[in-house]
């Protein structure tokens, strides 16, 4: 396979569109799940809250305005084909420019501060993004983008479980994390779980899990069964829509895994609100 | 569904019970993390605030930018617990209504009861819908904070739920841990 040239401007245009689209148009997987949940709820308040979420998502899509005012910190998972050469610029600069254009021209909120502890001065264009890049075989670039709101990000957790904890330990940590979060992360939530790897790998897997459609189960039937079981358990907690009680606390549980060390079993839980926004494209 | 006006009256506060659905009309001020930190620091230095809070309402929000032709951009509530550290001082100054989402600390709940205030919840993530009930937004101060500046919003039939009432009734009091 010979080298393929992609212009930096093509990357920028693609990233810009991903962030605008994901903030205006909720995925069909989420919208369908919320509509189903509204029919199944028996409490008037829960039905009312889900009804507001449905109306909200319709307004956002029709008027092309953000679903939520927290349009998030820009997170990208990139599979970068090793035969791709960027011309007229560089890859990361092109991505940052796409984020900048989406957030400034698309009426998205600028929510990033320059320094986490001391200055906390808004960068005014929502950059920098958080970019996870993997070099893969091929001549294409695949980008999965998500705008991650921090109401739910702040409710996320990681624990370095050890092997003897077993699947019961994994379940307990995930359920405890969701119970602890309670009403705060804007339920109904999507629960992204990363299991295995190292400390940082588990966290990255959990984020990646939130960017997968809730209609696509884990490819390993054992984990797919665990996803279904956890969803059922979480929806028995009665946290409910907006934390006001009801059968719909989570819309989906997505698990991603990776091989790990003989001594470890890291588990990360990245919680996403009902405005679980992500889009992908291939260049 | 109860209708309230903002600024609220003490009688209206007494009438609100945790779980009630409410439509609010009138005006309120917006403030979130950074504006709260600044106001708190002013109070610690013995200085006065840029906004008179006695009897007033604070909505914890940082709106998205307004598209041309809109009064305000999408503006749903942010998580209230991050304001807990600063809230009792503001309630002691006469702040009567807070609008946000999610749990509050025991200190805030005690202060709500002591000061005869009320905490209302808007639906998190329903920002485009909530914006329909904001008819006007006017910058008051802290412009340098961008979305975290203090604005005065005029609201009409803003859909809310009483989360913590002046008697300590609390829709978030349930413990979900097994």
C-alpha cells in the first residue's frame, strides 16, 4: 500500500462537523431508549421528566442548537492509518482547529480553562481537546468524537481491584459508583465501564465505552450478559430520571476490556448523562 | 402545578413542598462556580456584593451562546453541590431561592431551614427546552468570566420541581447504596 495524502483542512472540516452534529443531534439509540422508557415509567414525575428530555432533544435538532448548555470538553479517539501523510499542516493542529471552529462558529459553550488549579482562565475556544490516537494499518483515519459534559464526568470513579475480587467485585464497584452518583450526573445515564489494562488504560476504555452505541453489546457474550445484568440492577435502584425516582436510571451499560497483569483487575466507571453525545467519521 | 413569581414571597416559600411541580415567572440572577468564589471572597473581606441578593433567586447556570434571534442560548442547570461551600453565607444575606440540580450538603439544608429559603431543581440536560422560558438576558457583572458571568434573566413559566423545601423536605434524601 502506498502513502495517501490527506489535507489538514479535510481533518479540520470533519472534526468541526462531528462536534457540531453531536451537540445538536442526539443519537437514535439514546432517543429510542428514552421514548421506550417514557412509555414504561409508571410515575407521573418520571414520565414528565422523560417527556421534557424528548421535547428538548427535538427542539435542539430542529433548531440546530445544543442539547445541553454543557457542550463538553472535546474528546477524540483516532485510528490513524500508518500510510496517511498530512499535507498543508499537521494532524493535531488540524484537529484543534476543527474543535475551535465548531465551538466558536457553532454556538457551543466554551468550557475549558487553561490551568486546572491556579489560573483557571477560559481558553475561549474550548481547546485543547483530549486526543487518543492509535496508529493502525491502512490509509484511512477514523475519528470518534464526543463532547463530554462534566456533571457526569465528576461522578466517575476508578478502582484497582485485584484478581480475587472476581466478577462479584467488578459488579459491586460499578453498582456502588452508580449509587454514589445518585441524582447528580443527570440520569438516565449511560455507564461506560473499562476493565483491565493498567490504571490509565482502564479509564480510557471506560471513556471509549461511553462513545459506543447502547444498541451494540460487547462482542463477548459473557460481557454482554454482564452489561444486561448490570443495567437491570441499576434500574432497580429507583434513582430514576433526574434522580426523582423511577425505573429508568440507566439507558445502557457498555463494557470494554483489555488484557491485564497477573496481579491486577482495574475497573473504571465513566458515567455519561442522557445527553450522551458522540459521532464518528472515516476519512 | 403551582405558579410562583420571582422574587418570591415568604408566603409562597411556605406553600412549596418537596416534589411539587412549579412554573416560575419573574426575574433571577445566574451564578455558578467562579462567580460564587468571587462573591464569597468579597464577603470574607467584608466587602459588599455587586448584586443585592436579599430576597432574590440564583440559578446555577452557564448558558451556551445565543444564536442570532434568540434571547439566550441553551441554559440548563449545573450541579448544585459545587456551590455548597459558598451557599450558607449567601443564604444568611437573604438569598431565598436557588435553582440547580442534584444533592446539597447538610450545611446547606440546615441553612435553607434556618433562613426560610427553598431549593428548586430544573431538569439537567433539558437546556434547549428551558431556554424557551427565558425571555431576556442582561449582563450584570463579571463579564471576564464568559459563560460564568452574572446575568439577570427574565423568565416566564420556567418548569421546576421543589427539591428541598423550607421545612427540610428533600427529594434527594433517599440512599441508593445497597
